[in-house]
C-alpha cells in the first residue's frame, strides 16, 4: 500500500516522500500497517472464519471509503 501511495504522491504532489499527506483524510488518519493486514489474513485462514463466505474484506485504514482508489 505504501508503494502505491508513494507513486500517487509523486504524481499528485511532485514528491513521493509526501505520501502521508494523502492519508490525512482517511477514517483512521493513516493507512493500514502490515501487521493489521496480516491479522486479517490470519483470521481468514483460521477456523474462526469458518462461516465467512462471499466477502471482500478491505483493510486499508479507511482509505477506500473516502477516496475509492486504494
């Protein structure tokens, strides 16, 4: 996700290092961190998700709801 944000920051802001500015409007004020994504993957791979079917789970810190691009 950070790679994508860096590309977008370069394209929109002219500086890949300003990628955090693109996440300021997210619900949680930041992008998801790798551990948060890994926890969801572990849950989906576990027996605890046995009744989870036909879902798209987005772990992105609220970025997709506001911007619809991540």
